[in-house]
């Protein structure tokens, strides 16, 4: 019982140790490959999103340009003239004199 181990018991222990080592190495290899694939996918998603952001920034600049152009003073003046809202000529304007002090004469 306390003597040297027999050959069958030693082989089984070596086999179990080798299998455990192989499983640990296989698990670590799988984990390494899986994490690398996730990192590649995340880099691809980041690149896609940064391209979308650039496209949206261009669209925002374009929309700002169109809004500024649509509401420019010249454009508003032309639209007002289309609807007959142009300033009247001087001979159509009646100027009233008012007292600045509030006294009525």
C-alpha cells in the first residue's frame, strides 16, 4: 500500500495530466481566437460608424447652407415682392408729425 506505485497507476496519472494540459491549452487558444475575432468585428463596426458620422456631418453642412440660403435677406425680399409686400414708393407714404414731449397742440 505504501510501496512504489504500479505501472498502470502511473500511466493513468500521466494520461490525465496530459489531457488536462491539452484542454487548458485548447481553451486558452479558443479564448484568444474568439477575442481577436470580436476585436476585428468591433474595429469594423467602428470604421462603419465613423464613415456614417462623416456622411451625416456633410449632410448637416449641406442643410445649413440650404437653410441659410433660403432665409437670406435677398431671398426673403424677392419672396415678399412676389406676394406684393414690397415697400411703397415715397409718394404713397403719409408722414405724421408727433410731439416728442407728449404735448398736443
